[in-house]
C-alpha cells in the first residue's frame, strides 16, 4: 500500500483523520514544497482483533455496539414522570 502524502496545510486541516489512519496501521507522510519532512506512525498500532473505537466519532463502532432496549419507552412520558417525581 502506498503511503499517502499530505502538505503541511492539508495535515493541519485533517489531523484527526490522519491520526486515525496512523492508528489503522498506515504511515502518513507530511511534505513541505513537495519534499517529505515528517511521518505520522502509530505509537502502538491497533491490533486486528482489538474492538475499541478508533476515534471519538467512530460511527461504525457505535453501530456495532448499539443496544436495543428490551422495552419500548415513550421518551415524552419518561421525561414527564421524571419531572413530576423531582422535588424542589
């Protein structure tokens, strides 16, 4: 797999995405005026069987771990009950 190259400006604007790519095992090269000046690599790459979220907004991880309630809940009714139970 070819290592992706990003200019300093692109890296600045996309740092979270580049860090996620590094955690996924890619080496990301940062360039200035077309010349490589730095590489981003993961300190500890995520193991293939590791099922932790790769970032704070890892939507696929959230979808895989979504919990379906066993009982259907009416959110409006729940809020009314909580409000009525609250004592000032």
